[in-house]
């Protein structure tokens, strides 16, 4: 199987032209009210023009107070529809399947940004005794689930092919899954089945609200020690997810080449729990044509990249060559601007040590 072979989804008539999957990438190019800018639209449109099969937007908050950082795109208001519609149209016109990544920051939504104390499944207190996040009230959980479903429907109305539910990287859904951030004693806490309930109900609510042809992808992290997510728990989450009406499963490895105790790797480990009719995406430190083929050999249907696509918008076409070795960082500001990053995005990438040359 080649990274440039087509993939037909089980739902509707959607076919990806290749296995190149642009993973969500924080870039801070949106307006502070969550509306998309031309810079954000241009960045993603360029990667559609240059050949990615599936394109995921940056993480977008489903609730006004779920914002995780400045310059984040939003999907919580109809005021966002104009920009979303333009982006969806651009991606479709250039041959890419489009997903909006939807999330809520939870305890990682900064108080000085959202104007109130953040929420978390359980209260979070700092080492100095400061309350960093308050516990979510029972009645708020249903409202949050509704926010996810309404946001997904808004994305469908804008013309996107689907959404990716962001259950990775220590944001709200991860916080429900983690034993350190979820110490609840109601039906949303305790066993892994209970901690999964929030995500389960989000998927059910979205599927009830959108059309049958709308794709649902779910992204999880295999392990997050800081909030209490173990590989064993994530395997159980994967099993439960794959019994639901989803279309894609996205494993966010960070480093797909990490060797496990038995000599295996995360992509291969999780593959055995994913049925053939659910598209399997794996992401983490993939760069070359050889890397892409290795990942697919481990069982991935799609090869997810983020950083490799920043300076190489045509990465998904380049990996047709098994010997493809795109340039590694550092990149000059000129190179990044020519790849349709805005000055704001370039400045943000300076936070990644060694990515932008001085």
C-alpha cells in the first residue's frame, strides 16, 4: 500500500485521493472573537492545492469559555459561519476532504483569556493552594455535550465533510478520561467506562444532529502521565470507540517511533483493536517517504503530519517517492512565508526551538 493510494470511506461517497492527513496545528491566525482570517484560510487552502488528501483545521472551541489560547478559531457562534463556509469551499474545490477539529480547553482555558475560572471534571488546586479550576456541575455536562453537537452541525452547514473530536493532549475530554483530573463519584467518574461516558455522549449527540454522510473522527493520546491516562486505559477507550458510529480513529503518538517494552510501537499496538471499516490515522514525528511507508506497514491507513507540512505544503505528493527526504528545520522566515504562513504563524513557530532560523 502506497501513501499516495486512494482511500474510500465507508460512509457516503467520500474518497481521499491519498493517505496524507494534515493534523491540526495551532497557529494563532484567527481573530480574538474566533472568526477566521484570510491568513488561516490561505494556510489550509495551500495544503489542499498542493495535494493533502484530508485536511484538519486547527483546534476550535465549541463553547465561548472553552478557548485555550489567543488567536484560536471558534465554532461556538453563527458569526463564525462566513469564514467557515469560505474555508470549506476552498478545501473542497481543491480536492481535499475537510475536518474541523472541535474541542474545549477545560482546565487549560486560561482564566485571563476567558474571564472566569476554568472548569475541569474535578477541582484542580495548585501547590500553593490556589484553585486553578473548579469542578464541573452535573447540569453543565449536558450543556457541554450540546455545545459539541451544535458546533458539529454548524461545521456541516458550512460545508465541511466532518469533524475530529479532540480527545487528546490534556484538554477537557482527556481530563474526563484521566484519573488525576477526574475524581468524580457520579456516573462520569470512577471506572474507565464512566470516565468515557462524556466522550460517548458527545459522539451520540453529534451523530443524532448531523446527516448520515458526515464523518466523525476521534483523536486520543495513548498515554498522558500528568493527568492519569495509561496505555491500558486508552486501549479500553479505543475498544469502546470502535463499537460506536465513528469513521476515523486518530492516535496522537507524539513520537510514533517510540519502542515499547515488548519491542513493538504504539501504532502497531493499537491496530489490533481497530476494525477494517474505521480509518486509522497515526501521527508523531513522521517526516520522510520512508517514515510514511513504515507507519503504514505498522497498520495506519493515513499518515498524519503537522510540522512536516509547515514548510512543505506538497508533502503528501512528495512521499510518492520512497526516497523523499524533505528539508528539516531550521527554516528561514522567507521559506515559511513562501509556504503561506503569515507573519503571526512564523512568530508562533519561533517558540519551537530550532524551527525558525535567526
